[in-house]
C-alpha cells in the first residue's frame, strides 16, 4: 500500500532527489574522469513492509550499502544492488567485482549518491544532516532490509528512489531507500512549505 502523500508532496521530494542526482553526476564524473548522467529519480512513498517487498524477492542475495545519518533527525540511507546491478556498477567504475578495489568503489558510489541526495535535502530544508561512513552488507534481501529497517524508532514510511546511472554505453539502476525517524517526514514536508 502506498502512503497517503499528495502529488505535490511527492513532487517536492522528487525535486530534492533530482537536485541530488545532478550533484552526484558531477561528483561521479570527477571520480571516473568520464561523463556520467543520473536520470531523474522515480520517487515513491511506501509503507515499510511494502518497500521491502517492492525491493525484490527476499531470498535474492544482494549487496547493500548502508549509510546511517545523524543530526536534526536520524535516518538511514540504503543503496540496494541486485546482482546484475552490482555487476553493471562495477563495469561502469572499471573495477573487478568482489575485489578489494571493487568493494571500495561500491562503497564510494553509495557514499557519493547518498551524500548528494542528503546535501540537496539540507539545502532545501536547512536541516543539519550528516552521513556517517558507509558499510557494505551482502546477504539475502529480506534479512538485510529487516535488520536495517525494522527498528521501532523509525518512521513507518520509507521513501524509495530509483535512478539510472549512465557512463558511456553502460547503465545500472540502484535502488535507494531513505528511512527517517518517526515523525520526521512531517518536519521535512513542513520545511519544504508543504503539510503532511
């Protein structure tokens, strides 16, 4: 079931993600030395249980980059890479999958994208939000998301962002989940001059 947020509210959150995508593309271009584009994200607000189901079959082994966020609100940002998306991301970055350099590159990719989205949110809301160092988890999707998300202090609503990264002729589409603390979605919308 999709959460009851208006089109205007979701458009505002989509615009935050769009600004973050532009920043991420610039940062990734600097990192790779190649022109990078990041598509306008599809933004959805979902109940937490629905977001877990939407992310894919629970038994699929995925790579997830987790970025805890502290500041005016606590949150967690997750970048979920299905196996084919992880392979494509490694090709984009010119690194070997499962190598030490590959792991480091994926952590940096999650860090750049996550920090870019958070930076846009900071710019538009004046919230103080600080990402902490990213961590990588490789496990079944259901187990990873359940352990990361099913914490009773977190909001029941999850924001899901899907963008396509393009470098040269290669593309990959990681999924981002932004899970804020309980009640903080209303604060974010208020600061965007929208009420929940």
